[in-house]
C-alpha cells in the first residue's frame, strides 16, 4: 500500500505564513469609507493566498502532496454586512497562481468548511447559508482552475432530537444542490453524532465518498470495527471513480483523517502529535485490499506532527519510507 501524508492549513515550520489573517466585523464597521474597507479585506485575502502558495512550495520541498486549504482565505466573505460582495473575481490572479502550482506538482488539495455548514438542519436560513458556503468553496476551487479532484469535506451535522429525520433531511438537501457542488463533497464521521456506520450509509445513499476519521470513530461508535467497515468505505471512492468525472478525480485514492486524543480527560480533543502504534495497526489490517491511501493529519503541530509520524512509522515492521512524506506498507 502506498501511503501519502498531509496536514491542515498552517505550518509550524514556516514562519509568518498564516493563510487566515482576518478582520473582525467590528473593526470593519468602524471604517467610515466602505470601499476602502472592502479593498482592505481584499488585500488581506491576497496576502492569505500568497502565504498559502508559500506553504505549497514548502510542502513541495518536503514531498508533501496532500494539503487542506484554510477556509478563511477571505475575511468576512458571506457576512451579512457585506451582502452580495463577491471578492473572488478581484483575486482571480492569486487564485489562479495557487491552483496552477498545485496542478503542476500533482498536489491533492481540499477544503473543510466549518461546523456552521450543515445540511441536516431543520432551519431554512441555516440551510441557505450552508449551501451558499459550499457554493463559495466550489467557486474558489473553480477560480484555481481545479477539477473535481479538489473536494470539500463536511460532516452530516446535528441530530436535532431525531437522528433518523436529520439523516433524511441531509439526503434531501444534499441531492437538491447543484450537481457540481454534490460532486465536490466528501462526508466524514464525527465525534459525537453521526458515527462511521451511519455516515457510511448516508454516503452510499447520496453517492459521496466517505472520509473515515479514525479518532472520531474511536470515541463515537456502537461497537463497529473500522477495519470491517473499510471495504464499504473504500467502495464509495471506487464508485466515484467509475463516474469518470475526469482522469485526476478518477484516480483519487481514499482519504482518512488521523489524530490522537489529548488525554484521558479530553478524549475528543486533538493532541500535538499522532501516536503511531494504533494507526499502524489499522493500516496493516487494510493494506492487503488498499493499493493507495492518503492520510490527513489533524494534529495541533501540523507539519511538525507529519515529520514526527513519518519517523515513527519508519520504525514499524514492513514499512519503507519512499520520501519525506510517503511510505510503502
């Protein structure tokens, strides 16, 4: 099994390269010249995109081919104070440069909209904002010139007192979205509500690939074994490949999320680094049926956690390091 490691949004190695510098709504409202205030938001957005390009170059230097973008590229985008403001065209050159670099270096990039983006909600206003947020994420990927291989990962959402009804609402609301948005979405099990099996069943119903979060599964399950669920989870990716959306998206390997609990008293919180032992046990179990796998590390120490995990996994039986961020098992 070929394994590639990636990390989320920010680097602990590259200094002064935040991809999510911001301006608060309060500070925006204090600026009397609205046009100048909007131009300032766009300048911050341009700086965030430039810093993200710096991170991709850092990743390329260390063979890191899997990366999650920050969802906070553009401050206050979608905020009610700014109405129909669409800054993406004004930043088209920056987006295009970022996407071109990712494509030229065959990097797998993605987004993970925040927890306010929920399709299981019973509230029409929340649903509308959620769909608009997914549309914006897709528009940013389009502005980068990236195809359906660049995806947005979301959770099913809340149960709102009736998980079965919430699941049905999710399916209805998911399938009501435009098909280009549906095709960019992956579904992930969460740590409190929709567990791996429940998320898998919904992913199968709507035809979305599932991202297994092994940490979430450990703290939210009904006794299911992640290894036993894996063939069905992997099939959600194979089913997508059979759609032949394009060559890049058809060749996407499955992706999982990994992290370790911060401690016994905080089992759901993420630790600074990833414990290699439990991950190795899972990888060894699925290796016989999994040719390729991408792993998104959700540890607090970001790329430093990736480098440490590489060193720890290299010491395991049957593991061969191929470069600084990929392994053969």
